[in-house]
C-alpha cells in the first residue's frame, strides 16, 4: 500500500505541480547557459559558507554564464568569482527531484540541500522531503538524466 501511495504522489507531482516551462522561472539554464537573476537573487555562496539562504544585493552582483548572480557581501562575491563552479547549483538550478525523475521544474530557494559540498535546490520543502528519502539514489538518477535534459534545453 505504501509503495502505491508513493507512486500516486510521484505521478501527481510530475503531472500537476512540477513541470514548469523555463520561461516561467526567475532563472534557468538554456542554450546560452544561465539567464535572468540566478536563484531568485539568493546568494549562492551563503548556502555553503553560512549554511542558509541569504538574499543577495544588486550592489554585489556578477554576470556569469549569462545570468546575474547576487551576493550578500563583497567577500561572497569575490569567493564566487574565484570558483563559480563550486557554488552554482546542480542541474542548471532546476529542482533536483524533478531532474531525478527526468524533467525540469522551478525551485524555491528555501528548499535546498548541500551534499558533498554541492548545492541542490528543490521545487518546495515538501518536494525536498521526497528527494531526501533517497538522496544518493536521487543524485545518481539526476546525474544520469541531466545530460539529456541539458541537451534538450540547449536546442
């Protein structure tokens, strides 16, 4: 019964809640890389350095891979400039759960996880709970699905 309920919830999320066209997202990965304001203006360095999302400022911003990245401080901006790949979210900033299921979805900057020093974002805190039930498995699936999804976005 539990497996059946989980399957119903997964299908419901896949069909109703998660599929979001990239045009509806604040930032997303496309053929030119990132676009718009990345992570809805949240400082990507803060997730790792402060272990929490912190709103960035237009005063400390940096254009990278086509998107505008905002930071809470000059120090965080400099950290990002020195190693942007260390701080950028996985899967082009799309929901890690959705990518593990084979599609893309927007994110809530408050629904996040750091795993092995990498930032993973999710659609919502409730979807992050689903993702968290098997993080290693979800990452394996996401890593397997992301190249194909990325190719679709690049076309």
